[in-house]
C-alpha cells in the first residue's frame, strides 16, 4: 500500500502505546513517515518528549504526548477522551510489562499489574477507540503479542497468558470488524533488539537462532501486513519457519516443555 493510501485508510491520527523506545518508537517513526499524526504515550516522560520532538522535526507531523501508566484508570480515560477529540484511525497496542521469574516467587501484585497493562489496557483502548472506527467504517488495530503466547511458557507464565489474551482478542475482533472496514492484526513477535530485551538478557550479543530482529524490521513487516494478512503476522522468515514447525509437528505438551527449557537455558532458575 502506498503511504498516501495508508494515510487515508488509517489516518489522520495513530495512537501508539509504549512509544518512548523499542518497538513502539519504531512504529511511531514508520507511521510518521507515512504522514500520520501521533498520540504518543508511555510512562517514560522524558524519552517520550524526545521522540515527539524528533518526529515533528523530521516528518513535520503533529504529535500529542501523554506520560502515564496504562495500569491507571485515569491514564486510559485520558487516552479514550483524546479519541473523542482527534480522529484516531489506528491503534497500536504495544506497551507491555514482563517479569522472568517462577510464578510463585513473584508477588501477586506483579502478576496483577501484568494483566492490567498487557491485557486490560489494550482491551479498554480497543473498545473506546474501536467504536469511532466502526462508526467511520475504516481504521486499524494492531496488538503486539509474542512467541511466548504460542503455548504456555514457564518463567513468564502471566506474561505469556496476557499475550495469548491479546492474540485471541485480536483474532475475534478481526472477525467482527472486518465487515466494517476496520483491520485488526496481531504480531506474534520473536526476540527483538530493544532496550527491554537487552536489559533482561544475560548475553544480548550472543548469536542465537532464530536471530534477534531489529524492531524497525518487525514494525515494518507488521504495517505492510495490516489489511492484507488475515489477523496474524509473524515477522521474520526464521521465526515463521520455527512457528510453522512447532504448530504442525509437535504436540502442545512438547511445545510447552521446549519453551520452558529454552527459558531455563537462557535465564536459569525454577527448579526445586
Ligand atoms: N523485545 C522482545 O524481544 C519482544 C519479543 C516479543 C514481544 N515483544 C513485545 O513488544 C512490545 C514492545 O516491547 P519492547 O521490547 O519494545 O519493550 P521496551 O523496550 O520496554 O519498550 C516499551 C515501552 O513501554 C513502556 N511501558 C511499559 N509498561 C508501561 C505502562 N504500564 N504504561 C506506560 N508505558 C509502559 C516502557 O516503559 P518502562 O521502560 O518504564 O517499562 C517502555 O518505554 C511489548 O508488547 C512486548 O511484549 C517484545
């Protein structure tokens, strides 16, 4: 799709959560390059302002920034209110929190926060912004999911479950909203070289397979798939190959065992 067509289908405004860095920032840059104005939101206020200023200077687009925590009700209420004021044609549910730890060793509040940010916030934003998109009979929503949602993944139990929630929600919305001209897409992402990934990975520069992808490449593949690929995209051919092999040839219990072993090899812990 040309940038011009993309703008008319999903513009004039896009909202990207978690857009101060990583994959969210990559989405914001690519959308600005397509001429869309951006509502940028993140809990990292200073970084968010820097991204906003650079997008305005580089692409001449308008921006609005809202520094807040998506687990807070007033944050979501403010974002929904912006949807009344601005014509937001594209929602990118990108922000997420994760924690690598045996389920029972993390406090319950940490799991509850993962649910609030990764599952409840995308649902709320899809509901309030989706209503206007359906009324206008055009728009798009992207939900960022993860390879850890392919099946249960030990050491990130609540994160994996929250990502499965977004994936299934997006699939359901794809079915419901397609006849209204609203495209919904889930990204089942493998490892991306983002600040969060570097922070939690013990040896981030070690060569692994499938390879760790630059976030810009994953975001570009997702934007190219929006409106074309029915409901789901797996960025990177190596990730697609692994995904195909797992789904096609292994029983689910073996996938669960494999994912857990891979997590233990990389991050340790979890055994009696
Ligand atoms: N990186 C990977 O390997 C990978 C793999 C699969 C899927 N994903 C998915 O890709 C998406 C982006 O991940 P990323 O690696 O780019 O993460 P990132 O580098 O941490 O960037 C995410 C941004 O969102 C912000 N954020 C987190 N929780 C928030 C909240 N409650 N309210 C407002 N802002 C919040 C973060 O702020 P803080 O820095 O304060 O947390 C950060 O600025 C996530 O949905 C993640 O699950 C990533």
